[in-house]
DNA sequence: AAGAGAGTTTACGTTTACGTAAAAGGGAAG
DNA sequence: CTTCCCTTTTACGTAAACGTAAACTCTCTT
C-alpha cells in the first residue's frame, strides 16, 4: 500500500524544510491539512502542494504568487473571466521563465569559459617550459 | 565613438532600476564608480557589472553571492588554491543552475497542460452543442 | 508517577534589498 | 541672485520568509 497520510516531521524530512516553515505556509493559506485532535495530518494532495511550493521557491516565486496560482487552479473553471485571467497569468509566467532560462544559458556559458581559463592557467603552471613555444 | 562613461540616471533608465538600488549595490561592495567631485561616474566595466548583478538577481543570487563571485574573479589567479576554489564554486553554481533549468522545464510543461485544459473548456462553452457528440 | 519526545500556539526577532523622506550641495538657466 | 533640477548623504521604515524562544498539551514509555 502506498502511504496516504504524513506527519509534519515526515514531510519536513522528506523535503528538507523545517516544521516551522510548513506551518508558515499554512498560515499564508497555501496548505490546509486535516487535524487529528490538534495534530496536523497531511494528505497526498498536501504533499504535492508542498512540493510545488518549494519548486516555486527555487524559481523565485513569492509565496503570495504561488498561493494565487493555487487559488486560480482551484477556482471556478466555468467562469469565462476566470479562465481568461488564468491564461494571462500563464502567459506572464511563461515569459518570465523563458527569460530565466536564457539567463541560465548565458551564465552556464560564462562558467564554462571561466573554467577553461582557469584550467589553462593551471596547465601553464604545471608545465612552465611549454611556455617558451618549443 | 562608443559611449564610455555613464551617469547614475542613465544606468538606472537603461536597466530599469532606481538610483537608490545602484547606490545600494555600491554600499555592498559590488560597484565602485569613479567620482567627479561628489558625483558618481560609471565606466563600461561598471555597466557590465551592473548587468551581471541584475542577471544574478533574476536567477535568485543574493547580492553577497554575486559579490563573492566578483571577488573570486578579481582575485589572484596565480594562486593555485584560489583557482581550485574558483573551480569548485563554478561547479556548485552549475549544479544549482541545472536544477533550476529542470524546474523550469517542468513548470513550462505544466503551464502548457494547464493552458490546453483551459482552452478546451473555453471551446466547450463556445460550442456547447458539440458536447452532445453530433 | 514522572520524564521523554513530538507537536502546538503565540509572539517577538532577524535578514535582505531596497523605499522614502529630510537636508544640503552644485550648476545652469532665466 | 534666485529658481530649478539633479545628485548626494544620512537615516529611519518596510515586506517577505522564516528563526527562535516560551509555555503547553498529548502520548507513550519506563
């Protein structure tokens, strides 16, 4: 059987975040785990959301932005206005991500160039005689 | 002739940041423009650095991290230890960027799927008769 | 019964990256 | 000279995302 519920410490270990952070995401309206008495019980849906939150963070999303996307996703898909709005948001986000990807390509390229330079310099140190051109 | 110096407002307009931000980067040791009296005069090197700072920001670098990279880059390339350290930093940074790129691919994929869903839903609204299957 | 260990609430503290306002210094235009 | 505009310095303010500490509550375990 696949695991179907999680405690806060399980999730915090799996994703390497503190329980404090997870509770904070709940405060901000990004998670809403069930309760068993006072204790929080996380479903698989909660777990997926946590994963999405963290991925969003890695990409520079603010929590409020991620929450807005969740709300849009949960909202009434029948409302035409909502859907158009959602499409706009998707478009904006895509532009940002594509810019980010270009930035990454640029930096990766520069890193490679820098690495080659350093390696060359190291080679010259290790075989200084070669510098004479023989 | 290519432009060779810039004022703070020129740069702030070109890159769409406030002068306040540019001065702040200087406070943090990321820029060190010349002075003409009290006024700041930015060279092309300063301009390049500003561009790099902003790109770093888009990728989630903290200013302190960008500064560290600048310092490494400026530092004594003759010192073997420095060079090894630089290579390590490059490696770390590359791993992070590659993870980020994977995140972006994932999100772009999800955005596409979400967009298709919404567009389908819109089509069904616009041609409800087709739902019957005729 | 008593302690250990995890989880909870409440609330104040902290860091990063600037925003914003106040006060003052040129310089160039009228 | 006065006015206007840009720039500078100084300094306090702020939002986001938690960290950290205090004081409880439960639930076992010994």
